[in-house]
């Protein structure tokens, strides 16, 4: 009888151990997403007729971290169909500027129509860049940047996402195949355009 119970206990322990290992492996293989600021910010001359001579563009990077070396015999899964939502809040009182989120645009994707949701797959070890905001010439205002920016007149000057002189909290939320990654940054728009920038939120 003792021997039989010993066999049953051994079988149960083996089953539970196998299940735990399988769960652990699946957990390790899930996408591991990290957001960071793209530096330096992009200074770029604009095409004739675009309404400004030079723009400064702020963007963040999404990185899908590869598995550590000791488990490189496995492959981490890609983050599929990543889509971004960006919100802007006043730094001093945390009040939402627009009362809604801005659908993000991945910088390396074709320009879509206003209202389109930009989506992209991010494979292990790869980085994709997300547009956030732009500021032009000597103007004090800046503008949230997404697909809608290309259809405003002139391009980039979208009144729906216009931010005045000041500092803001930018929250970026990435959703991908049941997973969410988010980070907050400080947007400095109370400085000359050459210092217009994003900083990590402490």
C-alpha cells in the first residue's frame, strides 16, 4: 500500500512539475516590451509649401527585449499588432489637455488616413519608433503627431492636437496581443525650439 501511494505521489509531483515548467517557459517567451526616448531629437528641413522651414520631431522607441543568453535555445515571441495611444496632461495639475487619447503612428509605416490605427509587429531584438510631437520654426506651440498631421493644413499644424507654451506629461500606452506596456514622459515646450524635448518622468 505504501509503495502504491509512493507511486501516486511521484506521478502527481511529476505532473505538477511538468505543468509549472511549461508555464514558466511560456512566460519567458512572452514579448518583453520597453519604451524609451529617441535621442537626439530629429531636426529636419521641410518641403516647400509645408508651412514651415524646419521642424523638430520628438519620438519614442519600443524595444522587444530578446531572451537572456542562458535561455537562447528558446525564441521569444514577437509583439504582434502593436498599436499606441498617447495622452497629454498638464504637468502642474495633471489635467487631461484634450479629454481623449491620440492614436499613435509608427514612424516606419506608410501614411494612413485620418482615424486609421497604425499597427506593427515588433520582433525580439528589434526596435520600432513612434511619433509623438513636432514643433516648427520659431513658434511657441507644438503639435501631437500622428496620421492626422499629414492631412491638416498646412501639414503638421493639426489644431486638434495643438499644445501651447508649457510643460506636459505624455503617457504612451502600447497594446499588443493581450499585453500592455506603458510609460510616462515629460514634454518640455516652455523652451526654445532647439531645447524642445522629452525627458523620463521620475
